[in-house]
């Protein structure tokens, strides 16, 4: 995947060169129109664009609230979104190859997230966090040989990661049999919310129509997943002084709430927090119903209203 920050630096350098050329032309025009003005005055006049060397601009990290940051996010090229039938066929091909031929997935998804987060360390960024957890992994572990368990868990994690990338999201990390992804919502939160929901729907399609048909052919247990997501401002933290190697992670309320929402979801159910629901298009909001909780199952209260934080379930 092309380095987004290099593209950003290239655009700035190109703009700088244009400014320098314009400034030179302006000086020539001033010299011809105002010949009574000493040449020394013109020589001492330095364009603003020349005050800062190119190297400083190249090393400048864009503020996540600036227009440059918005351009950078929008210019990111995620994996190509394909129709569901093609997605299913591609999934089945990879899963079958993993089970029978030892096919291993390329590790690229976490690298993309690392590159993105490292340039925004200590920043607060609006994002939608998605937790995807595999249901019944204990049964799989107890009923299958170790090598088959490893293949199934790896295939599940990588196929979920592919879905995140295809919907312009990033994969933060794998935690056991769970996948954590996020969708940057600084520039266009409505688009990020739609991408996150469509990603979750694609994940269920991948499980039910892509992975499970291959597993049942070999009498392996079918997979099911639970999903939860929430929107909020999160802090990007680097654990250590090494800017290139120290672990980078995300901390914030939406990380915690998305995890809690996922925990109370039913198998193959998509649950979203109200902060995600409010950012969906009205037509997509119609696909969700608010969940009626008992306090014994859902105890999180909104800090502003003091009431139970509303959660919505996808009903199609």
C-alpha cells in the first residue's frame, strides 16, 4: 500500500515549488513597474514560501484536524470492494487452500494500521471501533487437531481483516479469537459509519456463505460471530520511546463500549451504540431497532444523560 505520508509530503513540496516560481515572477514584474525602487530593496524582499526549507515541510506531521489530514484520509486507497458473490468465491478459495494445501495469508493489514497510527501518536481522533469475536472457539479447540484449529482461527481472522480493509477500515490487532478494527471518522463520520455497518454485514455473509460451506464439507464445526461497535474520540498511545518499534495502541471510551456491546450480542448479531446510529443515513437507520435491556445484562450509563446508553440491533 502506498505510503500516505509520502504522498502528503510530495503534494506540499510541489506546492512549495509553485509558490517559489510565482514569487520570482512577481519580483520581476515589480522591478519593471517600479524602476525608481532600488534593486537592493527587491533583493532583501524574501517570499514567505522560501523562509522554510523543503526538509522542514517534508518532516511536518499534519494535524488531524487540518484540511491536509482530511485530504490524506480521503486519498487512502483501501482494497477494492467487490460484489457479494465474488467475495464468497474468493473466501472459499482461500479457506479451502488453507485447509488442504497449507495456504498462508499475507500479513499486511496490521502494518497499514501501524503506519497510520505512528504519525498521530498522542492525538485524539474520532473513529468507529468494531469488535468481532468468534463464538464457540472452545468447542473447536477441543474437537479438532491442533493444526486444524490454527488454520481455522487464522482463516477467520484474516477473512475478517479483509472485510475491514475492503470497507476503508484499519485492523488494530488480533486478540485470541477476536479481531479489532476501526474506521477513521474525522473527515466524513457519516461515511465511516456506513462503511462500518456494511463491513459488519459483509462479515456475516463471509462466515455463513464463504467459510462455513467449506468447513461442513469436512465435518468441521460451523463458525458464528458476535459484533459490537461504537463511535468516539480515542487517544493514540505509543508505549516506549522508539518511534518505529514501540507498541502503538488506541485508548478511549468507544474502545471500551464497543467491547461491552460485542459481549452482550447474540451469535451472528450486529449491535451498534447510539453514537454510531445517530451518524447513519435515515434509510440505514431503518434497518436497526433499539434493544430493550434489563439492567442485569446492560449496565452502561450515558455520562451526559445518566440513562442507559442506547444500543441498536441490525434487523435488515
